[in-house]
C-alpha cells in the first residue's frame, strides 16, 4: 500500500485539471489516443510524456503471473530504452466489476493500475499499450469496466486447419481488444481436429480429406490446389494443453465445440456404425451433404460420446462445452426404422423431439464431467432444456430474444452482425451471402440487449456478444485475419463499451488510426477500399477514411500497380470512363485494399419531413445524366430513419415529357426498408431529357427520411412466366418469382416435397454465362431450398442438368454464352420448411 499511496499522492500533486468524461456525456470528446474499445471514463490535462518502454511491477502475489505476461507483451511492442514508464499494479476489491481497472498516468513518476482482479490489471496494461504505441502517452486517468462478461470470438478449424501458431496469434489479438472467450469449433463434416485417445481413428481418419482418404474434397476447395493433395491436421492433447495455458495467461477462456448430432461426417468416416440404419431417402442438409447425422437411439453412441466428452472436459477448464446441435437433417431419422419405432414407442410426433431427447442426454453426460451444455439455437427445438443450458443465437436476432425470454443464458452471435464469413462489400470479396453483406459498420451498429423487446429481468439472460468465423471460404491464416479484422474490433467494442457511449462516427474515426496498432500486432486486416461515385455525369473517387493513405488508380482497365498507377488528387472523370476505372487504397506500410472496378451512382434525390408536410406530392427529378443506356432501370427508395411510414404511390420515367415506363409503388417503413421498382427502358433516345416523376406521401405523419437511387440492373431480366403445381401462401404467387422486383417472391403454403418443380420460361431465348437461383428470405436461412437440381433447355422442351443447391442458392455456370429458353428447379428430397423461390440472377 505504500507504493499505491505514494503514486496517488504524486498524481494529486500534479493535478489533472480537465473534467472526467463519463457515460453521462452524450458526445464524448475525442480521446488523445484512438482507444478500442472505448473506455467508460477518462480525463486528461492535455499533457503527454515520452514512453518507449514499460517497467511493470507489483508486490501482490495474485498479480505476479499477469505482470510477467504483460511485460513480455510490452517488450514485443515497445522496444525503446530511453523513456521507460514504471507501472505499478495493485488489486482493489472495491471496484464495481472483477474486470474493472483504473489507470493513472502522471506527467512524471510511476503510473498506477488499480484493478478488481488480475484480469482487470491485464486490461489496464492493454489500454496503456495502445496509449503508448507511438512513443508517447497522454497524462490521463481512466476508469473502465466491461458492459458484458462474455466477449467472444469463434474460429472454425474443421473446414480449414489454421494451426497452433495462428491460434496463438489470434488469442493475442483478441486479448489486445479485451475479448475473453475463444470458441474453438474443432469438429465438423470436413474434419475432426482434436486427439481423442480412446478413439484414435477420429484423427487418424477423420482429420484428413482428399486424395488417398475416405473423405471427399469439399465443393469450395475443388478448384484450388488443396483439392490435389491430402489435406488436414489435428491438435494433440499436449497441443491443446499448451494453447489453453497460453489463453489463460491472456485471461481468455477457451470453450471447445464438438458438433453433434448433425455435422458429424468426420465421425462417421472414422466410425461408420454411428449412423442410423436407413430404409428410405434421407435427402441432404442445408450444405448439400448426407451421411452426417448420428443415430440418437443407439446406446453405443452415448457410450462413445461420454468417453469423448470426458477427455474434452479434462483438457478445458471452461464451465461450458459447446455441442453444436444446428442444421440437423432430421430426414436421416425419419428414414430410419429404429428411429420411427422409438418415436412411436415414446409418443413422439415430430423428429425434433428426438433432438430434444438427445440434448437432455448430453446435458447429463456433461454434468457428470462437471460441465454445462451450450449449443446453437436449434437445441431449443422439440422441448425444454435445463435452465442453466446456454443458447448461442446465430440464425437471427429473434432466436436470441426467444432464448432470453425462455430464461436460458444467451450469447448473441447473430449472422447479420456477427458472422464474419459473410462478404465484405465489393465485387472482388469472397465469402458467404445468406446473412447479407456484413461490413464493419453493420458489425458495430446494433444493441445486443434489445431493451424494447426484453424486460429488465430477461435482459439479464444475455451473457454477451460473440463473433464467428466459419472457414469454408477461408483457406489459410492470412485470409482468416482479413475476414476477422477490423470487424472483430467492432464486436470488441460492442461487448465492452456501454451502449450510450457507442457511436459509429466516433468508432470509425478511432478505427482509422487504430490500424497502426493492428500493424504493430502483425494483423493481416482488410484495408477499406475507396468508392467511385457517379453524379451529374461525372465520376469522383471517395477517400475511404481520414489518415495516412492514398488512392492509386488507372483508367484503361488495367490493375493499379505501385510505381505505375496514378495517385488520385481529387480529379473527376466522365461517366463513360467508369467501366474501365480501377482503384485501390494504399497505406504507408504498403498494405493495400482489394482493387475496385467501376462506380456506383449517388442518390438522385431524397425525401424528408419538409417534403412529406405537403401531403401527397410528386417529385420531378432530372435523370438525363443518369439514364444513359437501355435496359431495366431499378428505382430504390431507401428508408433511412423516422417514426412513420412513407407511401410510394407511383414512379414514372419520362423522355421529353412523355411517359416511357412506370411502376406502382409500395409502403416503406422501419421493417420494410426499401421500395424497389422496375422501370424498363427499351431504347435510349439520344438528346432526350429524362425525368423521374415520383409520387409519395407520408403515412400518419411526416417523420420519415430516405434516399432515392436509380441504377441499371446488372442482371439479364427477360419477360418470364413461372409455372408450378405447388400452392402458394397468401398473394405470394408464382408470378412474383419472375417480376424482377426482388423485394417479393413465391412462397409455398406447405413444406417442400420431393419432385416439386418450378419452371421459368422466357418469352425469347437468351444467352447466359451464369444462373443463380436464390431462395429463402433475404439475409437468412429461413425457407430455403437445400436439395434440388437446376436444369436448362434451349427449346423449352428438352432439359439437361447444369447445377445444384448449397446454402440456399442454386448455381449453374457455363464456359461460354449459352442459349436458354427455360430454367427448371426440381426438389430432390422432402424439405422440412415451406419454400421461398425468388427472381433468377442471370448474367
């Protein structure tokens, strides 16, 4: 206490004269250093001091390991020797949270970190390292504590194996951002990645795929070098112990996931007897796979699982073990006589009750090993679970709200905000698509507690927030870093910083400078690319962020190269040059963004309360410089904010005052965010003046704001008729699967059945190089097709198979432009859900 007292006395003598900024401040002043996550309270007098090295010390026994770990981390980041900052770490039991800390940096003498626990002290050092990374630190006082106890990240190593070095690198980067749960997805259809001594073939056979193995090459690897060799790997139990110990030193808890009863192909390849006996067609799961669901009525499987989870429990101190439980193809049980007999004997009406029975058995197995079950939100299907069983909500926000309302400890890991295998924006980005485009802003801009839908006692069931990286399209560590960062920086702040202190503009400004710290951590993050925009017939390129970066570009269609490409300095180009424009962001360290092509159009107009105050009104917008070619022009009226809806009555496109295309409108509001109208232009009239006449009106008020965009469709959209014998729900008729509006669709009124068919017939044959058939609700896995064939016909009579479905989208690709008169989609198996079929996407 003598050290603490002397430091506090020194700080008081120096006097930090500014006012403490806290959660009560609606707009926090900028920090002297761009900290992520943002601390709860801070004060500074504007002074700085030179810091190129830290000397950490503590007299308290519980902090000795933390001091040692933090000193090693500091030595790796701050390598100077001239301006060492002494830092004393102490425990303060009166802080409001075990992970809380107070950091005091005076203008001279020693700094002080007071913490509620060793973890809090560790986080105080992480803050100090961020503050000091450029050779100086502000003289400041920070009081900080987390919003959520659970701040997690999941890495899937079953699809692609990253290895021990990368996992340690990832843990270090997580710790730097105060994330404290590492969810390790170690098993799936494509590989078993952890040694189980009692079942050696799980790794001897189940950890490998491709040539010379019993496991097929996954579809995402088929056109890559990985398809040509035996691929895989696994962690020995000694590897696991080493990584768990390393994570513990960083105050990160590792929760392993053993995915059952679905996603179990790797188990079945090693031990085929785990599968159900079949007497019918099982169909495929959402990933297009079969033979990957365990028998849940064979007692030998429970003996095996008890042995496996026993070895897992001994390796991981985490109170939770994640058992997956998602995307189970229950047709594997429906086609099994032993499962049907079990259901009949026990009065079960639906195979989801088998899932519930299985989870209850696993609960008991895990309890016998001192652990608690956690699983994806599908574990709630079919019946109740123990009150302490954890639910990780992924499929939707509603799934998390539902789990919390039922009283389960809930982790919010929802796809539209937290699944970082989803694509970043941009044509050259790769990844999944079912949850939509997930950029850093979308990862940041949400509140996991949903105070408007959960009562205060229900909000307590939300443990925290969790991001996830599935690695189907992530073949190596470099790509893993690119997908995770900086989006995981957003998740870190969502989990740590109080909601009323978080604001996107503040975060994005800090993030631009925080990239330097990611450089110091050797993180292969994504550099945000620039964006070229077309307005009034001219193209300009927007800088993606403020900071030390430049834009390189070319206008001849070639890729920009350092040394030969031009540096953008604010000039503009004619819109006719947009198709050959190529550009990228280049940071000072040589790290660049991906190359962007072409340009997007700026909004041609907007609406706001001043316009809606006039009642029903028509906006006449000059679009002469926008409509520059024939084709299907898409009018997007995008709701941005406001409490009331807006009715788009109609849209008309006029050439020299004569209507050449028109469309009826829609009502848009917070849930139905866009009105998307199609305005075909059969031929361009040279020299004509084009005008968009948009009639709109406020609904029950004028509090609504939005943007109006007009752009030519990138798809081929011929006149099309859709025929099917499947009955539809409500007014979701077959015609809506080919009206090219894309905000509506065909929706069946029953689950899909094997043989159900939808046929798209074009008025005239078209030439295509690719066809995509999107199904299900946009940005979700609801009501998708999982097992079907795509056929095409040149004459509308004779069809040939050209593609299949995965993740809800059917795909067919042609080597050369191919004439097509009709496209046919046929279900190859019964489906568990109703079916949504949407407009084709053809190029």
